[in-house]
């Protein structure tokens, strides 16, 4: 899971630096719209919508944008009909990539994803080619400078968390999907504010990626993240720390 965490951390830092707020809002609006369409417009009874709204608020999205996205999902306002699609492939160093998209044009999505992969020494795989290498988990990140390991561990584990891991800067709490909401609630009740929360795909085994392959992989994942239709990119790469630092 270390590779995933390092990449997630670098994305958060780069997101602040490169001012890609508009692109982020586009992705969040799509997620909220689809969540409301699939499970209704109440955050109390729709866990996916709650997560999308919480993520949008953490990104400082205006409340009116959130409400409009929900209404488009429930049909109160006219909106685009987005479809959920996933693509599987390989990146430099032979790493596995699982790419989640929300799109109104699957032909465009697959063409854009294929182009990004081929441009950066990657390739598109068949359905099922890499999905088996990942487990679905809930991931909650907490700032290590604001909360002690003891208080985080106590609140998270008692609520059913699977693991709590820290690197000095942040703690990453891992949960099963069924325990994700309960752990979120327990942390909030304990006064612990999460930096981010997400349902993710965590690699069962990681592949160390160094040197030129690591540089190419970072460029590839950035290129995929920049695509409007791409919501999340998961990999089984444990990217070299020095190369990650240089990418900042």
C-alpha cells in the first residue's frame, strides 16, 4: 500500500501548487451527479453521495455547485447522463493500472486513455487483466501533526478499521468497505478531522519502480489524471521516493 499512499500524497501537494481546482471540480461534480442518480439525493441515506459531498467541501467547492450537481442527478435539473466505465492496462516497469472514468462518450474516453498510455510507454489491457491485483478498501488520511497515533488508533480500530499506518507526516487508516462509514463517524465523534477519505483499490502486491521507468510512470499518471473523464487512477507501483520528490 506504500506506493499508493506516496502517490496520493504527491497528488495532494501538487493539487495545491498547480491550481487545477477547476478540473477537480469537474470530476467532483460528475461523481456527485452520478451518486445522486444511483442512490438518491439524501446524504443521510446515500453513502456514496455523502463521500462525494464531503470531498467537494474539503476541496472548497461552493455549496451552490454541490446542490446543483445533486439536483442534476435526481432529475430536478437537466443534466448530462454520465456512464461509469473502467479500463485496465500497464505502465512503464510493467506496473498494473486500473483506471476509473465517468463519461458521456465512451469512444472519446477509451481513445484518450489509450493515447495517454501509448504516449508514455504504457498499453491498454483487456477487462480483467489487472483488476485481480487490487482489493477494494476504504482509505482515510489524517494529519500526523494534529493528532497522536494513540488517539487515532483507539478511535479507528474500535470502530472496525483494519489497519493504521503512519510515516511521520500522516496516518493512513484502512478499512473494509462495510466499515468505512462507521470509522469515518467514529473519527468525527472523537474530533479527528480527516485530510481525505476515499473508496479505493489497494494493490495486493507492489512493484518497485525506479529510474527512468519511475519518471515515465509519474508523467503517465499525471496525463491520465488530467483527462476530464478519468476519476481515479490506481496502480501497484511503489515509486522511488527520490523520483517522486523531483516531480514536485
